[in-house]
C-alpha cells in the first residue's frame, strides 16, 4: 500500500505485529530487511513501533517474573524461567493491547504520557522506549516523569541517573529537567545525573545539547565527550555555575558501565566509592579509619558484589574486612 494513503490505524496494527515478532526472537536476514524497509517507508512508523514496544516492555515487567518481582541485588531470574515465560506468553493479546494503546494516542486531545512516573529500585536497570522512538535507560534507584504532546517532549528526572538516546524531531524539542537544570537535545545521546548532596551532571556521548540554568546568562552548549557540572562559584561569590570540561571517550564508556552491572572508579576516594556502592544495594560498606577513607582507588567492580569490592580494596591497602549484618567494615585494626 502507498504510504501516503496508509491510515494511522494500519500503521499501528503493523507496528504491533512487528513488535510481537521481534519479541519472540531475533529476525532472520529476510525479516530484518522487510522490517527496515517498512520503517523507512513512513516517518510515523518508527513512533508507532516504539509505542508497541513500550506496551510489551510493560507486560514483561508486570508478568514475566511473577507478582511483585523487581530486578534487584537480591535475586535474578534464571534463563529457563524467562525462556519458559516467553514461550507461553499470549503474544496475540499483547499485539492487540499494543494496537489499542496506539489507537488511543490518535484521539487523545492534549498530551500522551509514556508512563507518567517510572522508577527503578536499588540494583535495577531499566531501558524504556519512548513514544517518539527515543529511549531512556534508568540506572539504580532512579525516578522519572514524562510528558509528550504536540509541541514538546519532556522528561523530568526526579532523582537518580538516566541515559537518553534521542531521535530527531524538528517540530518538537526534547527537554530533560533535573532540578534547576534543563537540558535541550536534538538527535543526541547523553546522561543526566541528579543525586542528593551531589552536583548535577550532564555527560554528552553523541551530538550536542544545550543546558539552561537560572544563574547562567545564556544556554551552555556541550558537544560529544564533554561534561557539564553544576558547582558552587566559590567562597566569595554567590550562586552556582556550570563548569564545562572535555573528557576522554574512554571515560565516557566507563561512566556508562552501569548498564552492564559494573561500577567504574578512576582516582576517587574510598569514601566516595563506598557511597556509590550504597546506591546499588542494602549492604553498607564502612571504612573505619579516616586515612583509609581518603585513599584514592581506580578499577572496575561488579555493582552487585560489595563483598568482592571490599575484599579487593582491603587486600590493596593491607586491611581486613569484617561483616556485621548488612555492614562490611574495612579496617587495619
């Protein structure tokens, strides 16, 4: 059918079926070519496909691992459990649900919310398709709110850390709001980090973003492999400033290692490293002596293995690890 005459309803139906086919397993070469050709035929199709993916992703989270399940540092699904679920899932019902949601978008009068509020628990990482074809990946203990309408695409980072992969849309800006910061992006990839007691950060992986802050006279542009941090101006000045610095591509890659369940440290104090580990689980690591806490470390560690981290650090600084309930103590005494 000519895409110019193709109705939105037909696009939504096709998108739902493609999402269900991809969910059942990898496409073969012929199917992949057909899917690529379908996506290229009409700009509306990618957005419809992303909406269908979002429905299936929501069903996965709610059903695949049983009531109340969360990916966290206490338990993980076994491969047979997941495989068994995917074999049983009524994908035709999922397809129908995706089509229904996509149809709902067509008549919604003012705005469409991807998921009004989405959050991850400690140790959980979640990738979420957005209705425009963009995607957001949430790190541990992160919460966002989203709103997409005819004029703009807005994500509010309530707290935590998230990676945004943004598709271009010349008619709607893509904004991420993190406290006092607003990040405007067009066709780019970047992270925003907003943690209690720490300076907000924006790290650009690809493309260019503009960062807006009330204390800045004009938006600050940051390009690929650049870091922006909101920091105090100094003892003699009031307010805060956006500090911009180039970073290596290797550092950008290390900063995103959390997507693989890893934490990367480079020249940070042991106190900072243990605070970062606390974001990922219930086990608390305590460095008893202040002189040990101030020592700097570099390395790559499994986020869900605080004991392994504590033992590695203790061996490096000639200390020992003792466990008291959910607390690991590193000490030379």
